[in-house]
């Protein structure tokens, strides 16, 4: 049987991806350019017995999904820059209390209200450093409508597997762009269920590391009772300031991601085999980069592209390897040099990192990238 | 690789984004080609500049925006002035002859007819001016067949307005061919 196809926006695809992953709760507050996610969820969730709620603001929306997740639901919220800033306190809460959830943030011009309908890639640092304190960070940056659908499913899977908030951050171009999408059949893409406790309620501890770095999470209302707090906690969930426990718990939370980088980090290599200049790109900018690499190749320049699909954790290992064999790295991004900093850190001065930074609400066009590729000597 | 670039430009509220979506849908879903539609607009609900861009290709499409435009629809003087400069040599410029009176010069073919007035007087409702324009763009660009484009139009509008849109599409298609001749 032919698969179901549609012509839709990245935002709409995100909502359908969430439904495929088993999302049954959405709490949000509308904001351009992410509102279509909420629109689709408000129509579709009731059909599958799920709940949609428009909260009084973004903080309330984030709180609602953390609560719903603790009650056993797979949960999603969607927002954009100013909303992301408001959600940050509770994203930190999700990290320390280890509550699976997916935050879909469409990047628009900033800071503050910025340019509501203009594209940007300036929230990628906020995905890791926006909430205070040491914490694990996972952030996916899709580049097409189909990929947005698939990466939202992967975000749900990672959030359940590692029991932590996961962000998906398309730029406004990917979120509002329309392309053909082919929907997978049920069962075609893996959907990871939440790990439930194997012990009876009286023996259950929500952060019991005898089950590994990612302890099972019971659902409130299923007979298991436990304490949840934003304070540093012990295995039973109650607060502690005991030095050795706090140190060990903090390290474990970060280790959940750090020790599993190879499982989480994804990327695409395009024409890299003999490349002397590598364009590192992500999101819609990678589409300009691919075009530019093709143009450069036609002109006899050995250019290639490394496309970042997982922004956090950053693909350190891959970039370090590239820096050892190319003559230069070009990084086009719709901010004033965020990924660029990470590339410089990984390149360790071995090769130049040349940036093209644009924050005027216009996309980076292929010509700009071709010109920069030619600057690498 | 073939790459055909269209831009629908004018003012917010003229339905240009919808026209672009239907063109792309016709190519992508009904014609079996690949297509990407994107847009840019201001924060206003109506008024302000608005544009919708469609890239059509036989193969995968990387850059989703216009690099050198093959066909441009301009529904305001401002849009005609602003966007005609990156029209390809031999490209097509379609304008509403009542709204764009200062016709930009260049090495492209200009086709003009009163798009909004066609919708208002010949079809009967001004609101379908975007579908009149779409019919014209389909006729002038030849990227999708008349039949596939009509299918895309009819699958994109509410049941009660199917006849109205069918008429608007046909009217635009025929008037554009007559105006070009």
C-alpha cells in the first residue's frame, strides 16, 4: 500500500511526529513562529484521548508539561525565543528532577521580542546555557520538514531513554517552510517507552542508582508515592546538602549524556572524502551550504559539508578529526558567532574558522558561502 | 538539475502565500516533482509587504529561497519595483495592470491584465484574486499541467467555494494566455 503523503510546514510535521511518538499532553502558550504546532495539537490530541491546554503564560506551560510527565504522559510544549527565556527556570527543574519532556523552540530574531517573523539561529547557546547550573543538554536542529517530523520522534525517545528534557530547535525557515512529507507506518520508526519500576511501591526510590545512571520513573497515580524537588536530592527524592551525595548526583546527571555521546550525536557528511574546505552548517543554513558546496565543486574547489543534526552534545570528536585534515572551516549561521565558538574550541587553532554571521532576518545565501570558501588558502 | 524559481509578491492579505502553497502542492503532490514553498511577511495581519517563494525541481531542493527568479508575480507597485531586478533574463513578470502602472524595464517578458478586477467583475468575488493570479502563473510558467494545478486548487478550498475557485483559476489561466499573445 502506498504511504500517506502530505504537503506541510515544519511546525505541522513536528506536531504529527509528537503524536507518532505517543505524546498525549501538550501545554503551551502561542507565539510566532511556533503557533502552528499548538494549533495542530489542539485539533489532534483530543482525537487520541490526549489533553491540550493553553496555559496563562510560558512558565505555566512548562510547569504543566513537567506535571503531566510525572503523571506518566509523554509531553510536548512549543515556543520561540522570548518564551524559551521564560521557560528556562523550569527546564532546569526538569533537568535536576529528571523529568522526560520535549521542548520545541522555533528560532526567531532576538534578543527579547526581536523580530517575530524573522529567521534566526541565535538560541543554540540558550539550549545549553539558558538555565543555570551544571546539567545535561540535548538539542536537535532539523533542516527539512521530513527531518523535523523524525527528529521530534527521536527527541521523545532520547528524553525517555535518558530521563531528561530534550530540545528541538528549527529556525523559522524550516518551521514555516512547506515540503512533501512521507509518513512512516506504525512500527516503522522505533518509539522508546518509559522505563517503569520493577519493584513494589514500598521499595521504590525515584533516583535509585542501583538500576544504573537512568533510574526508572514511576507515574503519579499508579500507587507509587515519591518526593520531587528542585533542590539537590538523595535517591529517595528528598533534599540533601551532603557533599558526597550532591557531588555524585550532579556528576551522574551530566554523565547520562556525556557517557552516551555516540548514541545521541548525529550528523551528515557531504562530499567530505577529499575535502580541503569544510562548511559546517545546521538547520536551513545547511541547505544554502549544500548548494554552495556544489557550486564550489563545479569550479574545481574541493569543498564539503559537515551538517550538524545534534547541536548538543556537540560533535567534538568529529570536528577535531576534521580539523586535522582540512585547510579551513567555514561556518555560516544566523547569529553573531555561536557555533563558531564551539568550532574554534574543537579546532584548537589548527585551522582557521571563518564565519558568516547574519542577524538581519534574511537567510544566508549560497553566494556568500561560496565567497567565504574561496578565502580559505 | 532543473531548478525553477517563482515568487508571488504583493501586500499582506492578498492571499499570495496561499497561491504559492497551492502551486507548490500541485508540483509536489500531483505533478510528481519536488517543491519547496517558503514565505516572508511582516508582523501585520494585513498590509505590509508579503512574499511567497516556490522552488520546483526534478530532484532534491537544497536552498529553499529564490536565487535568480524565473517567474515573478507582483500585485503592488512596490513589489514590482523591489523584486523585478533579480528576474532572470527571459523570465516572466506578471502584474496587475491596474495596480502596477509604472512597468519595470528589463530583459524579461511582461504580462499584464487586471487581476483583481477580473476576480471582482468576471468571477464575482474579489477574494479569489489570488486564484486568478495562480491560474495565470500556471499558464505562463508551464511547470505543472492545468489539470494538476486545478486539482491542487480544488483540494485546498472549502467545499462551498469549489465552483468559485474553479472559475477563478480558469479565468486567470485563459486571460494570461490571451494577454501574452
